[in-house]
C-alpha cells in the first residue's frame, strides 16, 4: 500500500497570515505600553508624534497612490512573465502571479532575494523542471535581469530625451564623478591585498566543490542554454525584466507627486538615480535591503534638492505600497498555492 507523502511542515506564521497580522499589531501595542511604563515621557511623545503624522497625512495628494498601486501590481505581473520565459514552461498566469506575491513575502526575511528565488525554484520543480534545472532557470533570470537593467539604462541615456525622459545622461555624468572619487580610495595596498585574498579563497572553494557540482552542471545549464537558443523567449525575458525595474521607477516618481510642495524633476535623471539608489540599497547584506534601501532612496531625493522631511515621506509612501503591502497578499496566496500543490 502506498502511503501518502507528508507535506513539509511550515512555520505557523506562513500558514496563518491572520495570526501574523494579529501578533504584529499586539507587538506594536506592547511597544507603546512599554514605552509609557519605562519612560513616562515616551508614551505621550509617541502619541503626539502620531497626531502630527495625521496632520501631515491630511494634505497629501492621495489620488496619485492609485497610480503607485497600479504600477506595483504591474511590477509583479512583469515578474511572472519573466519567470515563465526563463523556465520555458507553460505556467498559468494567475497561479504564477500568486507565486510572485509569495516570493515577495519570503524576500522580506532573507538577504539578497534568496527567499524569493527559493520560492520560484520550488514552484518550477512542482511544475516539472528538475531541481538543478529550476535553480538554473532562476539564476539565469537573475543574471539576464541585470543585463536587462543595463540595456534599460543605456536606452535612457541615449534616447531618453526623445522618449520624454530627459536628464539621464547628465545624471550618469554626475554619478560617475562620485564613483570616481570613491574608487580613488581603493588604490591603497590593503584594498588590493583584501581583493587578492578573497580571490584566492574563491579559487580554493571552487576547486573543492567543483567535483560535487559536475553532476548537476548539465541540468543547471540546460534551461539557460535553451533560453539563449530561443530569441523570442530571450527577448520576452529581457523586456519583461526591464519592465519590472521601469515600473518601480515610475511608481517612485508617482510617489513624489503624492507629497505636496515637491518640485518638478527631470524624469530621466530621477529614473537613473532611482536605479542606482535601489541597487546600492539592495547590495547591503540585509533582508530585502530593509533600511539601506530607504536610506539610499532618501539620499537620492535630497541630492535632487527635496527637503529631508519631504524625501522621507516620499520614500515611506513608496515602500509601504510597493514593498510592505505585497507580502501581506503573499501570505494569503501561500495557502492557496499549497492547496494547488504549486509549492
């Protein structure tokens, strides 16, 4: 008699999203109570700050948040198209879209997007790809996504003015001067020694684990090779991947319009600045670049001349809608996907 396979146990938080939201609310309430108990001034300070926040939220141009929401949804739709092109499988769009929301939830607790990549790889294995092939497809999707972003940047610089996005070339020049000044600090002997040491460690590790990986190289490379041999799929992946970055950048611009008193900016320059700021924030070894991305994007806005307070408001609005809201949907999507045996 064949025994049914047991499904791997999952954290209670993922299986019970309502419990997760309730616990988060209770923790926030406990923080307020503890602040009042430990420091008699902290509780009133928090509530007075909340009152000032309410006064500040009232004059915001909330109609632009609908644009931010729509662009955020489009971002996840483009990611679903990218995964389908990378895998070569006929993935149901609605199911694939739910997987992207679940991957967003996993990304919030893992560094460098590894949680989201693991969810996507698991989904591909459940839909027919071998494990090594699924990892290869997700890795190829990430690598070619970098290529797509570079091509998008190139289009903005060379043709941005004719496409209605002026200022990109000037922003590249300004950022280039800053990077050159930073790179001059890396000419010291200790920086070169550290780079050589890291390279040596990499060679040793590659030699030790190379034999173990040879058996899976063919399966790992197979979906990437098939993708490169199919121009239509490759073009679809590059366009969809570039769209994921572009729509987030446009959502960032729409978030600027939410805050009153922000001056007009050159669209191309702001798009380029957003791409560099987001990349710098995500490079930090923190779950989904939490904190570092906010700091980088705030710095981008301040550098364009926006006041610090307005810049913080813009970044908070942008991150709440595009970063924190989707994982809540992902927690609910996870239950649906497990009923469908999709992950």
